C-alpha cells in the first residue's frame, strides 16, 4: 500500500492525504454528533418515563386483582384505533409472566432477569433504564421500579413502564443518513479542494522542476526562476538561482582559465619548438651552429622548460578545489620559520639586493607547503620588481607580514586586478612569470583564515600585507 502511494505523483498524494484527513475528521465529528444526539434523545425519553412513573397512582389500580387475573397481553390500540403510547405492566420476582394493565398498555414488554431482580429487592429508590422489545419485536425503552403506593411497597412486585422508540430511532436514522450524506459530500469536496490546492501550491515546484530538467537537458545555466515572497518555495527558487549563477560563473572561470592557460602555454611552447627545430635542422643538414649561438639556444630551451614547469605547477595548485582537505596536512606551524626559509630563497634569486628583516614569532594553523609557496611568491614579486641594488624590507609582527620593495609600484587602476588569474600589469609582461603567483597567495591566505592586500608604498614601491590569525607561542601539545 505504501509502495503504491509513493508511486503516485506528489499532487495526487497530497490530494489523497487531504481527502483522507478530512474523511477521518468528518467521520469522527459525525460519530460524536450522532452519539451526543442519541444521548440527548434518550435522556428525554428517560425523563418522560420518570415523569409518567410519578403520575401513576397505583392506589387506583387493583394491584391484587391485576396480579390474580394477570392478563398476559393487551391490545396496542385504543378504542378509536390509535396506537397507545406507553406500556404498563407488573412483574413478579417469582418468574411468572408479566401482568399488563390491559386497558391502557400498548402491549407486553419482554421481561429480563434485571427486571425480576428489581422486583425482588423491593427498594422504591431503585430504578433501571434499558432498551428492550415487546412481544411483537418492536423496540421499547423500559423503566423498571419497585411497585409502591403511599410509601408502601408491594412485595416481590415491580412496575415496568415502557415507551416505543420508533420515533427516536427514526430521528437517529434520519440523522445518520444526513451525516453520511454530508460526510460524503465533504470528502469529495475535500478531495477536489486538495487537488486544486496541490496544483496551485505545487505550481512553483513544477516551474522549478521544468527549469532543472531544462538545465539538465540543455546545460543552459542562464535560466532563472521568479522568486516572490519568503516562503519555502521562494527560498528554494532563490537557492536554485544562486546555484545556477554560481555554476555559470564557475564554468565561465573554467573556460577563462583554459583559454588563459592555453595562451600562456603557447608562448613558451612556440619558442621551444622554434629552438628545437633549429637544433634539429642543424643536425639534419650537417651545418653546425656557431658555439655561442648553440649555447644561447640551449639556454633559451632550458629557460622555457623552467617557465613551463612553473606554469604547470601553478595550474596544479589552482586546480585544487577551494576548502577541500583532500591531500592536505593542516597543522600548527611557525610562520616565522617558513618566512626565514622563503627569505633565504629570495636572497639567492636576488643576490644584488639588500634584505632587511624584522621577524617575530607567530604560529598559525595551515598547510605548511602552501604557506611556504605563498610567501615565496610574495618575496619573488618583490625581487622581480626591485631595481638593481635595491632594498627589500620584510617585517612580521603580531600576525601581520609586510613585504615592501622600492620598485616602480602599481598604478591605482591596476590594484583591483592584481589577484586575478593570469593578470599581469603592462610593465611586467616582459618579465618572467605566469600571472598566477598572487592568485595563489590570495587563495592560500584565505584558506588559512587570513587576508592579503597590495598597495602603493609611501616614497615609491609596493607594499604587500598578509594578516593571519594565530598566536606568538605554540599551543600546548595534547597528550
């Protein structure tokens, strides 16, 4: 059953669930209503029987004669042919047949052991109400009390008063039929309303489904769904729009990365191909290249291969997904120690430069290799743009690393682009590099929870500032 329900469309399931819930609610309300009305009607019948009992004067009835004669039955109609309204009879505890008041009784009610028990107890305060039938099988509501007159109780004798239930049962049957009819109409209306509500409420979901199917079929990430209001559907639509926008941006960045990487790779590959073809043609033709030219060609090949290796390494670094911990070892490392190593490498690359360093201890949580690569890139930029015999200032205090060179500096219009992939300022396009160094720096610092910025320094040059959260002392080792 559950499997079949799950196989239905969501709209049909909602309509069915609504109809079922309404049907259960209507059934419960109808049942309670019928039971309450039945109780009220029976209370009225019982009150009528009790009132009739109080109006009966057994002194006017020759009880002894009635018991001696003990007529077992009476006609159900009066002398005018109208149905009599009540049953009157006496019953004895000995188990004999009941004795009816032949003149006034509508018939004879079947006697039960409970009636004889009331007769045997002879307690005028005891009264019992029950449903029963007369000898013709008609339903009767019966009151049984001890027979008494003027406070005197007739021994082993009880008075039974009954009233036909045909009108009460007819009313209850009519009420049951009416409730059943209203319930049926209510369930059908609830089903139709549920279907309409499901269609209306799921219309945004249908639009969302259509958009998702369209994207899956055409890979068109420009699709947007109108989002109105603050309900769950609107939130889902906005989330879908944000997701497709992010996917579109990611795809554009990927295509841009591929195009930029292809463009950057083309230059060293073209140079390599030209130099290798010259060397190969020299071997094929037997015409030797002058030694100085040959050495220049081999040096160019080596430089181009080094540039290719650096570019491929940068592309591999950028290809790792942001925030992914796969293949990474995040731990507490001494940023000052990493900076010392990066500074030694920078001195080797710029032996003609003067480096001044003011480095204080600072421990951060991150990936040591990535942080080392980022610091090396920052110092390489300072070396690259420093004039011969220039000065590079390095300072690390309280988690803030500052690297300043005294080169030409960066124009104000170029600052917003310095961390973009493959972007290179016009003055730096003749220098070696792929344009990925600062992009790698920004990514690494952000992953470590810090921030990086570049700005023109007072007096000329460029200042790179990196701020990383940490502490001047390492945390205590856990046992």
